């Protein structure tokens, strides 16, 4: 889910730039396109899960499915065949839009045609509504269905906010690191840094808004089939993790980015980007792990080598993919008509 978050979030940022016609981000769009290439690693990473779905999802157990009428009513959606089919469709759409958006961008480096921008804008307008459906399906299938009885109508938006934050964190870290090593130093200005920080700040607030809205609506309605999800994360050892999420995911990034100088300092932005990336992993741990620890006698968070090696694996995948793809492409979309305007961007 971490790798998917970064890849899908990056694809969203590419489409968003084309839709809004942003100038400042044009020099860094190629970095976003390279990062989005991690999407091609997701089927390989997900393959072991597809081969062991019975171990991952309780709703594949006939006893569980027949034991609760609410879960049984979801059987037209929660069944193995439909699960596999719709996730294959998700992967195919991801790859299709990646090639449509990134392929034209790469060709523009050679042709410099301005009409490529118009074509990319039209494709992005088609992609974004489909993106909303795809990321909701992924959030429902791989996260929400871990507790098949529970549901939330805005859980897809919750995962979307976290995914964009993760993608922004990776983009910010890579852009600043390349600038420090002389690759982008003459292109990155204080105003570029500020916009990176402002976007992370905006989506941090957006994530907090969605997270609170989801909690508040479920708490206020007080429906047992909905409140059980939060009750589980509010007791038996998980309360500390839940409270930590508020600080790690929201309060620290918010306070660290609230002032203009903090958004314009590259060293500080790198630290915050690393923090935001780790916070996304912490968030996913909070969403996923209670569903597995409740099956044990511990009913509490479990910390083992596995929990600490997964982020390292994710970083390894990102580094390998970025190195392989970046070595074959320009690091900047030099054929884009807005490229020079983006380099000279000032607020």
C-alpha cells in the first residue's frame, strides 16, 4: 500500500498540474513522472498477497461470511473472483493513463509541440474522475475490507489524502537532494521550495479534516457496526498509537510548516518530507494491524523486525525504480513551452 500510495499519488499530481495549468511545477514534472513509475512494481509486490488471499481477508472464510447477515449481504462485491477482476482493471487503467500522460510528455522533449499540452490536459480531465473511482476501490478492497462488517463513505478520500502527501514527500525530498548535488540547483528558487512546503501543509490539513470528519460522523451516529472500528483502536493497547497518530500525522507537520520561512528552508523541508513519509506508514499501520492483532491473545500493537523492514523495502523499491528510469530520461521536461517560465517562477 505504501508503494501504491506514492505511485498513484504521483500520477494524480501529474494530472493536477495539467488541469490547473501550473507554471512553477513544470520543471519538476519529470521527477513526478519518474516517481510514478513505481506503479509498475505494484503488481509484483502484490502477487504474494493475491496468491494468499485467504490468509489476508476474513471474508473469504465461508464461516465468517455465513455468520453475519451484514457481511453476507456484501458477498456480491466481497468474493474472490470479482476482487481479482476489479484489481486487474485498476492496474490496467493505471498503466494506460501513465503511458498516455508520460508518453506524450517524453515525446514533447523532442518535438516541443505546444498542442501536446492541450492533449495532456484533456486526458487529465478524463483521468481524474476515473482516478477517484480507482483509488476508492483500492482503499475499500485492501484496507476497509480487512474488517468486512465496517464501512465508511469517505474512507477512499482518507486514503487519497495520505497518498498525495506521501507522493509530495518523496517528490520534495528527491528534488532538494538533486539540487544539493548540483543537478537542479540553478532551477530551484526559494519560491519553488515554498510551494513544495505549501502543498504538504495544505494536504496535511486536508487529511486532518477528512480524518476528523470520518471520526466525528461515526461517533455522532453511534451505530455499533461503525463505531467498533474506532473502539478497537481506542483500547487494549492501541490508544497510545491512536493518540500518536494525531501528533505524528498532523500536529508536528502542521506546526513545522505553518510559517513562511519554514516552507522556504530546503534543509527543514527535507526533514519534514521524511517525517511525512514515515507518518504515512504509521497511518497505514494504524489502519491495518488492529485487524490482525485482534485474532491473537495480545490484542495490542506488535513491533517486530517486519514492521521496521517494510519501510526499508519500500525505500529500496523507490530507489531502484527511480535510478533505472531516471537514467534513461531527461530529469526535466525541456520540450514543454512553459519550462522556462517555470524556472523563472516567482510569487
